[in-house]
C-alpha cells in the first residue's frame, strides 16, 4: 500500500540506494528447446511513459505489474529521484512520492534514455521550464526529436539545444493548440498528452498513433483527472487541468516479450504456455505467424505455442495494429529457420537491419536491396561472437543462438536487459541454455 506518514517513509531506503544498474557484458548461448510456462511482465514501452506522467502531480503514484529488473525502468526511477521523487519498489509494485516540487532541470550523470524527451515535456508543463540531457536509447538511424520540439513550440514554449541538453522555456505555462503530426509518432503522441494535460485550454492532436501503450497512458491520465477524448486515429482532444491527482494503475502486458516467447517456442520446436499474453494487441503479427506455420492455441488467459515447421514470411512494418519496427528482428529470426526466402521491409526506420549483418557471422544467407531485406532460410546456423547493436537486435541474436550449432556469444547483452524483465531467469526456467556474464 502507499506510504501515509513520514515515519513510514523513513523506514524505506530510496530506490537509488537499493538498486543499481547491472551491466551484463555478454550472453553465452547454446542450442536448446524451450518448454514450460512463462508469465509476461509489464510493458517496457508503457511503464516508462507512466513514470514520466508521475511528474505531472505531487500526489502519490502506485504502479503494479511493474517490471522490476528492467534496466531502462531502473534508470528512470533514478531520474525521478533526481527530480525530487522518492521511489520504492516492492515485489512487482513501484511506489512514487514527491518529497519536494521538481526542479526545472534534470541533472543526470548516468546513462541517458529516450524518455528524457517525455521528462522535458512533463517538466515544462508543470514548472514552465525544462532542461534534460539529450535523449539516448537505441540507435535506429534517423531518429530525431524534431516532432517533440515542434509540439512544444506549438504549445507556446521556446526550445533550444546545447551540446548536452535540450531545453524548453514557457514562463507563463503552456497553452492548448492544434498539433498536426506529419507521421503517426508514438513518442510525439505521448508527449502531447503529457503537455496537454496541464496546458491552458484544449490541445488537439491530429494524426496520433493510437496503440496499446498510448491507451494505457490515457487510462492513467484520466484516473489522475485528465479530460481526454479519443476519436480513433483521427485526433485526440485534451482539456488541460490546473493540477492532477495521484493514482493507482496496473501496467499492460509487454507485447514484445510475449512475441519473443512465441517465436522462441516456434523456432526451437518447443512447447510453451505464455500467461498474460496480450492477444488483442497482437492480432496482425499472429495472423502472419500462423500463416507461416506457427501452431498457436488460445485459452482464456494464456496461449500455448507448439513448435513445428516454419515457413517464409513476407512483412512490412507499419503503425498499429500492424507489425511495428521493433518486431521485425523477431520475424527475421523466424525466417532464418524457414526453408525458402523471407522478405522484410521496415517503413518506419529504413535500413534497420544491422542484426542481419551479425546473423551473417552465424551463417545466415541474406542480402539487402535498398530497404528490402531478403533472408534465404533453411541453412543451419553456427555459433559465433556477435554484438547486440540495439535492444531488439540483441534478442533476435539470442534466439538465433538457441538454434545454432556450438556456442554463441552475444556481446553488449545489457542492451537486451534494458527492455526485458528477468530475461535470464525466465529463459532458463524454460530450458534455454543462456548464461549472463
């Protein structure tokens, strides 16, 4: 339960004193079959946004189904503490309380994450000014922050950039406005929601990206007192409030983790029951995988995946409910085990195929033509030393190691633990021969 007194608060150590970011250098992976049961954790791509939303209020926040060991979430809690919050994690629940009102500048010496853009929006909305380290996260080619600058300026802020920081200045507060997104950007939609929640008047976001994580953020903001109306993919209307309250909220399940266990079971000829599988959020990816040989049996609160023949896949990424860019490395691992040619086109981040180069070291037969990745599957992969160049690349390489001859060493495996809660614990419980070092 939430802490009610200063005495109770003093009985706990701050998050920063009880957790430190564990830097895993590599995974050692050997061929193995996944079998058993696994529970999907809270979604990385949702919980980070919910943590940013905690800056909009002085009230108490309780987030359940919290992915405790997620490295990016640990970094975010550290950032919140630097901004005057007191953060406690007990089991799978995070408790956040405000000790002092947040300063306008986030002074942070640790690893940066892309969520600093949402922290900037939340600080500017609440304090009239924000300054944060330039965003980190996965390097996915042209992944700028121009949309975030555009929406802050549309709401009346002056935005500047230094060598190290992004800063916004709105001494009279933000004012609601029409924000027209040129592309359906998840991050820009989230930031518009955070900023609009405390802006004067009505903020209308045209061409938003409506997806499960966005709906989860809207649900939490509504419980905090926000007035938000969603008109499908056309627009979102946010009526600004003078202040928001505390909240108890449960994070949705992680669709990327769920899809990882599904693909892992398929390619290892495994037999895995996945509890907490967000079935309604993954209808389109599931259609493609079922058409390509995945044997999936749905229950009331779980699915069972039984391995079988993998057939080639042909996909292009797109906005929800389609196959998003994060998913395509998993489809590539599936295609590597298929007899025949698979084709992948990433329309969001063209050329996001660095993992294919690493899989090439394992014997993958592939080629890239403009923005088309061709995978000629069916050839037995062999163990090799490879590098996780980003989070999703790393998990695809780890899955490939589960079906390769010999030992696969995945360097920079900390990238994977940025986005997977207790991955080693879960994969080893399923029989996966994966050792973190």
